[in-house]
C-alpha cells in the first residue's frame, strides 16, 4: 500500500447507493422512463437526481405535480423492479466486521426502497438507517448525517462518512465530518475536499482495535 494511511474514528456513516451497492443501471432506467412520461429531457433530470431524494428531484423538475403521490408511486415501482441493482466489492465483508453500534447508513432514497435494495444484494441493514423519510432536507443538507451521529452518541468530528457523490460530500463536510470518497460514480476532481479518496471499499482495511475506536488502513488514490 504505497499511499496507505492509518485513520481512526468513533463511527462510520455510509451512503448506500454507489458505496455499499450499485443501483446506477436501475436508477438511470427508472428516471429515463419518468422523464419520458413527463416530456422532460432525461439528461436534465439525471443531472440532479443522483444523491438527491426523488421527491426533491420531482419538485425541481415538475413543480405543479402532486409530489407526495408521485414520489410514493415512483418508490413503489423502484421496490418492485430491482433489476440492475448489484453488490459492490468489499462492502459486505467490511460492514459485517463493524460493531453494530459503530455504523449507520444515511441514504437519499426512501426507507422501504433502502431495505429492498439491501436485501436484494444480501447486505444486512444496520440498526440505524436514516432515509429520506426521516429528514426534512436531503443532501447536500447535513441533517441526515447529524441525525445519525446523534443517535450513535458520537460527535460529528469523530465520524467518518463514506460517500460517492458531490451532494453527499458537501453534506458530510457541512456536518463537520471527515469524508472518505469512493470513485464509483464520480471522478476524483468532482469530489474535491474529501479527506481521503479510494476506488472502492476494497482499498480500505479494518484493523484490530481495543480502545473503542475504529482503526482503518486506507490505500488512497
């Protein structure tokens, strides 16, 4: 590990899509269908959809809709159609070795959809899962990450966030947390400001620790 760095923290907060699982093919297909349905350009929709709650994307793109009804129908369809949702290498092993009280997921998708996707790729859901249903403002607002830290009883500065999107990175930094960025959906220059950058969780090793802290060896790019 040429660029290996030892990092310690009290808790790890994971984004889900693009970090623990790959839903990009499904997400892009669903938004393409939605854009066509409403006579919108797919490129305009997908430009704001990644890392943003569906309801907020819809509010920005089609202000006159009944957004609660539209978002509920959209999530129901996403839960039923999980074709194109895949596991990401290293995620299952890494999370299974973390103490249950030391990690959480903070995702921009709805709670039912998050559980459906995790089950589909055979990843165990953590005890703490903050979804779009639990916050008033989605990423890049820090509300979700701050809520997870509070429930875990960990100061924001002692948390390490694992993210793949600019919106998620901004949320983590605004919350006063360090951020480990993974290059699964965006380029390195798009994630400027991240504390550490890796290609995937396969480049992160969990070290033995006896003082209640999490110790990681990160092979940064």
